[in-house]
């Protein structure tokens, strides 16, 4: 029989130790594997395109892959190969998205409108320009310069 005064404290301490041990077991369970760079860039590219409301047929020429390959990327059945030309173009596309997102303050509709509107400084519609690697680089440079002023 437990003392009346200390009984409640002892029961609480026993309960606390049981919960504490259960929590420790969960922390030592298998750690989640870190995503590799190919998966990360592939997902980031698809996600950026969705925020910018780009169809797969519009994104495929930007990163230099077929629409079938892009469909497999979007479904997670394939990843971009590190160091390949599509990898480099996808990294630039994600960089474009991040710069534009910072400039418009995460306003997706403003970013979508900018991408589809005539830009006199760039000499064309950014969506048309980024289909060519040189146009993609020039557009990213333009956004980086504009972002530096903010």
C-alpha cells in the first residue's frame, strides 16, 4: 500500500517513465532517407511549372525533354540525370521560378501574367524566350538583376 501523500506522485512518476520510454523508442526508429538530388530537382521543376500554370507541353521544350519523358518525371517514374543538359536547364528553370516568386511576393497570378506578357527589356514574351537555352539564361539573368534591386 502506497502512502497517501506520496502515492499520487509515485503513480505520476511511473506513468511518466512509461510514456518517456515509448517516446524514446519512436525517436530511435528508422530515420527517413534523404531525397537524392535527382529526385529533388525533378520534383522542384514539376512543382514550379504547376505554380506558373505551365502545361507539360509548354515545359518540355524549356528543359529539353519530350512530353513523354516529362510525363514520367511528373509521375515520379523517372528523374533528371545529374549533369545532363535537361538537368542544367531544369535547374535554371527552378532558379527562374524562385527569382520571379521573390519579385512578385509569391503572387502566382502575377507570376503567370508576367511569364505570358510582352517584356520590352527582354524583347519578347518570357514564355517564348525560355524555350531556347540562351533565352532561358537571359531571362534568369534579367530576373536576378531585378531581384537584386529589391
